[in-house]
C-alpha cells in the first residue's frame, strides 16, 4: 500500500508536487500480498537496476547490466558493446570484433576520477554461473550445514555491525544536539549585535546543512539497525530461491536479479596486460559473499580434485596463455627497442628477405643449437657417465662381452657409413677444386703478359 505520492510544498502553496520515491510512505504487510515479498523485491530491483535495459539499436542488453560495481569508487560499471574495428599495423587490414566488456563509468573522466577496471562480460557471466551453481547445489544438498554456517557468519558480522552502528548513531545524535545549541547561540549573538548579519547567515547555513546531513545519516542508521533483526532467516530465504531454480545452465536476467545483489570488480593486477589477475566479489542476496570451501564441497560429494580438469581444454588453455605471455614479453622488448620490430629479420616478411640474410640467420641458428647441445652435454656428462657405470656394474661378464661386441659392431657400421656418405661429397669437392685450378690456369694463359704478372 502506497500513500503520500504527492504532497503540498508548504501550507501556503496549494499546488501539489511529486514526492521522491524514497519519501513515499509505504505500509508493508497491511494487505495480503498478491505476490510473495521476495518476488516483489526482485521485480522491484530489476525495475531499479535495469531502468535502461531495453533492447536498443545495439540489440539486447547484457544480462549483468546494472549489477557490476567498481570496487574502487563504488559507481556502476558501463557495458561496452557494439562492433569495434581493429587495424593491422603492418598490413593495414581492418577487422571487426564484437565488444563485450565492462568499464568503470568514472574512468571516462580521466585517471584522477577512477581507472578502467576493464573486465570481459563473458568472463563475469561464467564466474557468476559457477558461483551460483556451487553455492545453490551445496545449500540444497546440505540444508542444515548451510543454515548453520550462514547463521554463524551473520551473527558475528551482525554483532560487529550493530556495535559499530550504535556507536555511530550515538555520536551523530550528540553532534545533532550540539548543533541545536550552536544555532541557538548564534541567534542570540546576532540579536545582541555580537556577530553581524553576514557572518550569521554564513554560520547558520553551515550548521543547518550539517544538521540536515546528520538527520539523513541517523535515519539510515536506524533503518539499518532495525533490519538486522529480520536477517535471521537469510539461509531460509536463499534456500527458497534455490528450490525455485533447481537446475540451471544459463543465466536469465530475472534469475540473476533474484540471486545477485551486486558484483564488485577490483582493478586488474596489471592494467595494461592482456593476461592478468583480477579480483571479483559476487554478493548474493541474503547470504553475501558466502561460499562453501573446497573441503565442504568434497565432503558433500560435489567436488572431486580432477572434476574441473579436462586435459585437452587445459592444454589448449596453457598454450594460449603461453602465447599471450610471449606476446606481452615481445611487446615490452619491442617498446624498449623504440618500437622497432625485433627478431632475426627485423620484421621483414618472407618475400622481403635477401638470400644473404636468410643464410646468416640460418648460420646463427645452427651456432646457437650447437652451443645448446654442447652445454647440455657438459651439464649432463657426469650424470650420463655415472648412469652408464652403474649399468655396467650390474651386468654379468657374458652380458658385458655381448654389449662390448655390439658396440664395436655399431662403431664399425657407423664408420663404414660415414665413408660412404662422404665419398660423394669428397669427390665433388675434389672435382670442383681441379676444375677451378684448370680455369685459373686458362685465365692466366689467355691474358696479356702484364695481366699475367698481376694475376700471379
Ligand atoms: Zn571506479
């Protein structure tokens, strides 16, 4: 039941004016509810959080729109969507991509307001789905344990909050009373001429403003303290929700707003990096950031160590991460190099490379490989020798004789092969050498005597 939707400005003013929503007098529970309170609350939340969540020229809004909050400045995050363009620096090729990421609204005004807090929409969706599935499965399967944990969590937290709230309320109330006295005093001082009208106006404005702010704070605190009393059935309310949404593999906006209060996104550990860590706190309705531990899930039979590890997906993920990390490192080195491309061909495409460059790069590569092998042998020589000695010591004399014969045979085979493999090479070399000598002689003989003297 809603009363006092309009109100007269003052007794002198006959016009009525729309009263802000927060000041409507709402009498709860006076009539029999048509929808239960939770559903009503959720529907109301959607109305408030998703005011602008209608499909527009960019299509359907993201299901999490309105739920993400910047952890630093507590403002709502903006969902960036639509089509973006990307130009390849080297080829000039333009490709398009679908934007789907959130950023802090205040970061648009520059770093002095807030920073980006950029996060991918798909990543948050996955995370929220994961959190919801885990918590609701656990809660539904272990109602008793779940209820006990929630009650414990809230009773300590609530006790702390109530204590802090009472303290703050007391200090606010005493300051409010003090301001009353101060206002009274400046009235008297102004009347008696101790302070002039201008000074009086400044002071009284200041005091009255502070008082108005205090009144607001006091009202909020009182309401908060009252609400703690009916927070005992949090677990029950959450369980009710889990029963309504038994099995889910997808997040619908209604369900999201019934389950999720807000999602606080921290700034990325490395703001510019492609791969980084980022903390995200998912606050669920009624139970806050509660989540069962791995041990509790294991005990409830809802988690096994290898459950989440699909080896193929894991390997693909590792590979992708390694590539991204390499690209990040490369970019750093490239920036350090004054933006110039690095690498053996200095950014040249295959068709731009000269045979000399290719040969020199190949020679370098071979030298590096040789060095690597030599180092590996140096590092592993002792170990390999020790292993061989151990193997030999464990052999019977017959085995040893057999192994020795085998080694000799294999060495002979190799030597024979080497000669054969290199005979052609040797012959070619000799042929070339003879040919060169002949050509040189012919050249010398065909030249003039002066030329002969120079050539020799
Ligand atoms: Zn922010």
